[in-house]
């Protein structure tokens, strides 16, 4: 949870958005929520407060930007609980920004932020370079530079149920709008949409064919994501141990329904 002193000489207070990650070898899932400024109530006992530093002359600008991002996240959360951020990894985020601009995709340019990480020597900051695409109605969509291998040893990759990577996002579009959404994502990715690609696009009518009994909370919406794991018996056992319901997709893959996984179905794909 980030904290920032509201004025020079004051104690840092919780501010912006709190988050945690399920890290994989080349990607991560992020749980994030806006926090009430200055409020310490309701924090989990293992919450880590990360003070942010800013020169006094830049403090108003930093606070303004964080407040803007937090308000945006709050707006998406108020729309429904579930998936609201989709970032594609790129080995060259600057080149990706130029390609998107040439394709007529408006974005806010490449930004750099620091991601706090715990190292054997204490806390450190991993630089994260990213851009956000303007106007995607399903949430915050953008491109982020590949994870820095220098910090790979700091990530907790050995999850109890064995997932190794985030491999797919499922986007549900209104009936009749699939061609428009497909064209938009082909411009985002710079290549045709394919069944082997990182995004599956479907309509509300088609959603039950992939995820039985699932209903989109809104349209368009990111309704599910998939992680790859080598041992489905291990996955099934851990889900049962934790009392989570398990169903099967039309592909025969395991998934936890959205109602039991914070508003978005979680699919487990054998790798």
C-alpha cells in the first residue's frame, strides 16, 4: 500500500491504490483497489506500507496523477468487480508506441513508474515502463515493457497449485459488435486475431459455449483469464481443499466461476 506525506514534514498516509501480485515467469496477475486517503482502518495485518518520495515542488503534481489513476480505478470497480486491466508485454515498448500511433491508436505515451520489490538486501524499486491506450471501453488496456530479469529472483513463482504463466484473456463483446472489437484488437496487437493468440474475443451469445453458466457483468467486459499449469490433479486438489467450485469449459479445461473468483472466471490450462 503506497503512502505519501500530504505536505512537507507530515507523516506518510495511505494514498492511491493498494495492490498485490501473483507473479509468474513472464507475467503477473494484479489485485488492486483504491484506498481511502489517510485511512488505516480495514488493512490486513500483513499489509506493507510503502512510503513514496517526491520533492516538495513536485508533490502536488505527483498527488494529482495518483488521485487521477485511483479515481479511474474506482470508476471501473464501481462498474463491476472483476477484470479491468489488460497489459500486453513488449520487448520494445517505445517501438510499440510508435507502431500504435502509426496505426491510428491514440495513447498517452510511454511512462515510467517504480514497482516496490523485496530483495534479500531489503526493499528496492523495479522500474516499469508502460503506455495506456485511450478509449478502450472494457478497461485499462496498454503495453508494458518485458519484466526486468534483474528482479526475477525477487518474485514468488512457486505457487501451491503450480501455475507458471498467464496465457489468455477473454473479452466478451455485445452481439453484432465482434467485427469492430476484432479490428480494434488487431490494431492493438499489430497482427490478426487467432485462436492461439493472447486474447479470445466472443459475444454474449457465445460466452456459455466456452464458459457454461457464466454471465458478463457488463458489455464489453473482460470476463475471464487463463493460467497455464503442468498438473491438473494438483490444481483440482488445491481448489477442493480451499472449498472453491470447479467447472469445465467447452475445451475441457478447469475453471473457477466468476462468482467465486472476484468477478472473473479463472481458467486453468494444462501446459
